[in-house]
C-alpha cells in the first residue's frame, strides 16, 4: 500500500523538491486521517516513508513507525529544485517541453522519467522476493491473501508513505504502462494506492481516500 503525504505549500504551489514541512492545514488533515485509518494501516508491516519532511511527518501522524526508504524519494530534478513549473516554463520553455515529452530527458541534470521509474521499480520488485516456481507468491483475488505456486505463504503486507511522483512511477512500472501514462495519473494527498500480487503480475486499486468524504 502506497500512501501520499498531506498537502503542504510545496505541493500546493507546484514547487519542485523544496522539502518543506507540512503546513497547518496539512498537519490537521494528516492527524484526522491518522485518527480514522491508523488501525487499518498498522496491519501492514513493515512500514516505510520517503525521506522528505512531509512524508515523515505524515507517517508520524498516521501512527506508523516508518523506516526511511530512499527509493521512494521525490523525483530528483537537479537544478530545478525549489522552483515552480510556471517559472521554469517561462525561463526554459524548450527544456521543459523536452522533459514533458521525452522520458529519457533530464535537462535539469537530475533523473529522467525512465530513471525514476526504474528506481521505484527496483524497490517494488524487491518486496516480493525472487520470482520462480518455488516460493513465488501471488494474490488470490477472492480473499486478498497470498498463495505460493506450490505451498501456502503467509500474507506480506507493506505500507509506505511515498512522494506522489514515486507513487505514479510505481503504477506505471507495475502495470507496464507507456512512460507517457505517468503524466495522466493523479494521486491526491492522503490517498492510498494498493498494488497486490508479485513482480510481473501486479493488480491495482488506486485513489482511495484515507478518510471518508465529509
């Protein structure tokens, strides 16, 4: 289960990678989500959080004893860090267009979309262990538990508070979607995205709010 952090000024104003803490509204929303959903989230162990302040604070508010996980960090946008998309589009229009259309482009000097997808994919595949006829697990759609191809296996449930870009990359990687699909995915704050199954055979349930609509 991948959970997106509560909103902060950085997310609200589309600023890249400034690593700001949660603002007052975001903290209150995370605490409400924690009061509502913490018990169900704690059934997933281990718990991880991306290293940003907002992800660690969200994990704390949700009642998760989360270990840091660097592979779920935000997209590394190099020298664009701390700048907004509108500002960059005005100052470096061609570079921004290349970044939005070419998954191998990294005009900012950081990661390309392909590198982001690969980084998150390595973490995702590592959750289920090596594939193969022995010890391979997959989800039984009837009850959500994992079964071995040959012998029963204990359920393996993980929860991670991950940056929105990492969640989108995980979905693209898990479902083997074209890289361009990354830009068509929307993961609102404080929602959970569930990937069940194993490497090479993932099922998706996305955009589930941690708290009911008011």
